[in-house]
């Protein structure tokens, strides 16, 4: 990288942002990567001294949902991430060039930034010949080549992490996760179909700030974002614990906040940050909007039973509640439920106000 290239801080100033905005951005970043406010100075120091990190984003068998989610990240705002922390050197979706020009651009970038770039991969890799040929070369070949001199390899999305939708039965292309092709190379998995934008930017921010990979669980997922099940932080959890379940999609209790377990919710077996970070800048997430979690960040989620059929038993919880018998019991508990409900409504309202405050601060 050229010596005279500006630091991340300098490039922020060059774009007309003030130091005050820069420090706000550092505080937001610190929160995103799981640090407390007092540590935002650490982030500021790193961004004052470090230069932008080149990123190469490859697409294999995917629906472009991961790219779409990423370029809509709002916290930290994508313009600060893309233009100030990283230099997105190659990404087909945002590329003005096409065809051979694009292939050539990729080759130039691979050479120019060898050993320095972060490789992000979206989509699964087909095992069967004849699928995903780009510029006359197989997707697997291109992936191996790009991974060889990468500083870090990030699998963004359920497809590159686990195989995803293309791997669903009968898996005609022989779709497999990128780990099947990149044996022996450490890969950070950021699953989700697609992943939450702020989780993706948070992982990049961690690498840029600390110059090291984030701590992961045994499946290679960053602990900061995948340590909890949706069920652990769900806004309907109090209703689950009280045994209050929505019985159908047109059940008025669904709107009132009742648990979606009986409608097939996979929150009890799904690890992701949706319930904590929510989507679209913290606005909502599937369960809050009335749809059961379909477990989109888990391996083989497409084949793990029908989305709207619930497990016969409640898995991995300490509870002794049987959702089948609770429908009737819940009627008797209705009077008791009113008090609990009021408390929860107040809590939800308080949370919404907090979210609103957060939003105002980000303006
Ligand atoms: Fe799509 Fe990405 Fe799902 Fe897969 O996301 S949102 S099919 S994870 O590879 O584009
Ligand atoms: Fe939330 Fe689903 Fe768990 Fe019910 S089963 S509390 S809706 S995650
Ligand atoms: Fe996916 Fe469930 Fe979140 S379906 S988006 S992991 S709430």
C-alpha cells in the first residue's frame, strides 16, 4: 500500500466530516463490535493511525441478498464503512465494468494487494462440473486463487457458511460451503440469509480496528454476534414463559405479542443477533413483525422441517411447558395474564422509546 495514502481518520476529514462526527462514528463502531462506550477511544486511536483495508467481495451461487443487505447497513452508516474503513476494490454488484473488464480488474486487485486484502465470499460453491463458470473458470478455482493471498476470509451469508438454499435437497449443483473448497484456511462464518448488515460491518470493523480476527465459537461464528439464541433475547419471550401462544396467523393474540412457537418458530434453536440488533437500523425483525423465525442462520434451515410446523417438544430449554396443553390453560390464566401483559406492554413501550432516542442520536 502506498505510503502517502491517508489514514482512515484523514479520509473522513477529507470527505468534509468534522472530528465530532468522527468520534460519534467511533462510539457507534465500538458498540457494534461489542465494546462499551469507555472503549471508543481505542477505536478512535486505531482509525487515526490505520489506513483503509482493501476488500475483495466474490459472489458464488447466491441471490445477492448478502450484498443488498450490506449496502443498506445503517449503523455504522455504509458510506462510512465502505468509503472510510475499507476500500471496496472488487464487488461485482457495484462494478461499473462488465465481462472481461471485470475479470481483468479482479486480477489486478489480487496482485496489487496480495497479503493485505480481506476476502469476503457470498454464496455456495458447486461440486458438480458445469455450474458457476465465470470467464471460463470454475467458481471454486477463482475462490481458491483469491483466498491464497488474503489476510482474512469471511463467509458472509448462510450459503457460503453452510451451503444455504442451493444446498437444499436434492442439491442439483452439489452446493457446498466455502470451507469445503478452502481446506485448512481459517474462515469467519457470518451466517444469515442474509446476515444483518450491522453484523457484517461489525466483523469488518473488528478486524480493521484490532488487526486480528474476532473471537469465534467452535463453528467459526463471531461470539459477539452469535452467542445467543433468538429465543434468549426474543421480545415475545415473556409470553413463552407464561405459556401464552398465538394459535394461528389471524389470532389477535399474535398482534398482542404472544409467542409464535406453535406457528413453527425456530428461535429456540437459532443463533443470531436479530432479537438484539434487529433489522433496518434497529426497526424490527421477523418475530416482532409477526412471523416465526425460520432459522435462516442455521445449517440446512431449508430442509429442517416445514417452516410453520412446530417441534413436537420444546428443544434445549429448561421449561416444562407443553404448548399443546397450554392453549386451554392460557384461557384460565387470562385474568392473571392481564397484569403481566400490562407490564410487558410498558416494557416494550420503554424499549421503543429507547430505540427512538437511539435513532435521534444517530441523525
Ligand atoms: Fe441470498 Fe447471499 Fe441467502 Fe445466500 O445471502 S440472502 S441465498 S445467504 O448467499 O445472497
Ligand atoms: Fe420468541 Fe420464538 Fe422463542 Fe416464542 S419460540 S419466545 S416467538 S423465539
Ligand atoms: Fe433469520 Fe430468524 Fe433472524 S429467520 S432473520 S434468524 S429471526
